[in-house]
């Protein structure tokens, strides 16, 4: 199998510094890396330096890559990150020019599929999760038969066929949102016939020598290498906390809109899961064993009960001031001082906004220009809330910060109403009430796998069941968390988890009517896993807010 052969060559290089083994890998994948970089940069000289940097990075990480890594997918993603790092500001301008070119191309009576796809291909690929992206690279970029695709992905040939088909459909939907309408067969043919271009003669030998020996590396290549490594490290470091930052700020923002509190509470687990997928470097949560989950829940209940008994018997002695004092604003205030952190937070929020509201954009049939403006308004509104929330949490200019939160919310709503019109805005408000359930459904679906995958009809039934259950259980509005003291917030957290367990039970009872026994068991296990992850994330949120973490520890 090619994947095992790749890993064998990589291990030979990592353990014995075999130049022959590394050169074989370079020769095998240099066209893939070169083509990915060329589509983004379109400057042969710069593309050669990017290609060099990618393989230098591979040489340095040879011993650290996991055995199950799909090397072609890893190299494609690294090439894309390196190219983006190299031309960060120029790419924004180029993207606008490419979109204008695409609009003129669409007016041609017989447009060439590849000319439409090429300018936006790598941006579209970036929106796929890691498994779908690997499937596209293996099947259409490398031209591998389905059996080899399955071997590389650790799946059967039939499962690989289904994975490739679904990934191609997702890619086609992304292009459709950008105004490019192509049948699946035309898109597949365009990718297979054009996505790989031959690198210049002699580049493979130069790249291999530079990566293995470190010789003849230009200053630009070294800067590229350093920047890409920082970017990859940054993705891993910020993926886990990115969702907590946004949720923490939105949590406090909702002191002016109590009706959104329960929505934001329900998003903690779903947004964390979605960031894991968008970061592309973190593995999906594995399904927890049902017996273990019950044991953990039982232990949590016993600990909480014991603490309640102790608290009733005698008050806890006061802790020293140093143990409870937390800097106002906490980690969030420090992060907002870093321009790079703020920029990364904005990029993450923009990606999450597209994931949250992509279905609404399709429902409203927004044009590409309206779609971009819609996402921009939502992202800008959230980032202004972050700024105002940071000041609010730090205790500085509290009246101004509170007014800023209210004014920002009104401005965002006004912009959305002007953009969407009365009927579109009403649809947006209705859709907004279901965002948390849609995100949770996306998370739960990852636990079913290919063999238990939900049909379209089952997905719609399950979504409506989840919405109805949440509305039933959370009919009474909870108090605003921003007005509570820490002890009250602990109680509120307990109430939320109790409510979520009730919602889960109602969903399970209703879903028994249209899910199979195996699907129902998978749903139960995934609900428990998501709830456990939400509990574990509470401590992170408190640290982000700079609040004392005196809540009972959650396993």
C-alpha cells in the first residue's frame, strides 16, 4: 500500500538519515506540492521557494508524523499554509481580482470548467475537513483507484467510494455558493485533468538536497520555513481556546439579551468540536464507552452530593486572597492586547460564521456579494463585542463598555435588516434560534460513521426533535449570568447540565421512532460524550473571563 510505503521511506530517513529514501518521496510528491503552491502564488520563482520550504519542513518533522498520516494530504495542506503565509496581503487583492474574472467567465456561452474552478480551488479545499480533503487529493489529484484510496484512509473500497462522492458533493456545494454551477462529473474531470502540473526539471534534486543537507537555502526560504512552522504551531495552540474566547465574550454580552443566554450555553460543546475540524490538525473525539460514561457520571454525582453534605455541615474556611484573586479580564484581556491574536480570532470567527449560517445563505438564495457582506457583518459584530466585552470584563470604563455592547448589537441588527430586507431578516431571527441545535447535530453525526450514517430525512427529523425538546425544557428564561456572583454561577451551570440531560432524554425517546437500534445507541453515546466535554470546558471559560475557578472540579 502506498501509505505504508510512504511511512516506511519516511522512517528510513528519520532513523538513518537516508537521502535515497527522502529523494524518493520528493520525486513522488513534488508535482503535487508545486501545483498547489502555483495555484495560490502564480510566480514560478516564488513557487520553487515555497516547494523547497515544504520539503524542508517534512524533513524536520519526519520522525513526528503519525503512522496513519496520509502524506499526500499533509503535503498539500502544508503547501497551502506556506503559500498563504508567503503572500498573505497579496492574496486578498488577488482573490478579489479572481472573483471579478470568474464573473466575466461565467458570462461566456461555453465556459471551461477548470478556468472557473482554478482560482478558488484551494480556498474551497480549505473548507473541507481533513478526511474529505485527503479523499479529494488521493482520488483526483493523485489519480489513485478507489481501493488504494480506501487503503490510505483505513477503509474499504466501498466506504472510500462513498467518502469520495460525499467530499466531491461538498466541494461542488462550496463552488455553488460562489456562483459556479458544475455537475459532479464535470468537476471531477476538471480536477483529475488539471490539478497537477509538472514541476521544472531538476527542481526535485535541488529540493531534496536543500531539505536533507540544508544547503543553498535562500533567505526567503528560511523566512518561509519559520513562518509556516509558526503558523502550524499557532493552529494547534489556538484551535482549542478559540471557541472558548468567542463564547466567553458572547456570554457576557448577553446581559442585554437574556433570551440568547441558553443558546450560547448550548454552543460550548458544538463550537469546540467544529473548531477541532476546522483547525484540521486535531483528531475527532472518539466514541466513549457507554459503561465508562455511566461510571463517570455516577462519580460526578457522588462527588457533588458529598460536597453538598460537607458544605451543609460546616462552611468552608476562607482561602487566602492570593488564591482567589484573578486579574480582571483574565486571559481574554491579555489576548486582546496582541494584534496577531486579535487577527487570528477574527479569522477563526469568520470561518465559524460560515459554518453556522451556510444553510441560511442557501435558504435565502443570497448572491455571492450579499453572502460576503452577510458574513462580514456577523463577523464584525462579534469582534466588536469582543472588544467591548474585554473592557467590560477588565472593569475599565464599565458604563462605556456596557453602552458599547448595546450599541454594537443594535448596529449589527440594523445592518442585517438593511441587507436582508424584512422577510429575510425575519428568517434570520428564526434561524438564529436553531443554531445551537444545528451545530450539535453536526457534532453528533460524526459519531455515527459511514455504516450508521443518517439519511437526509432522518437528519431533518432529528433536528426538529432537538429543537422541540430544547424549547420544551428551556421554556423559562434563565437569569443573566453576568449579574451573578461566582457561587450563583456554579448553581446556574448545574441547572444547565440538568436541563441538557432532560433534553437528551426527550430526544432519545422521540428518535426511537425513526432511528435504528444501532443508530439510537450511537446517539446516546455521542450525547454523553458532548455533555462531558462541555463540563470539562467550563474551567477554561472561567479562566478566559478571569473569574475565580471555585466551582467543583468536573472529570
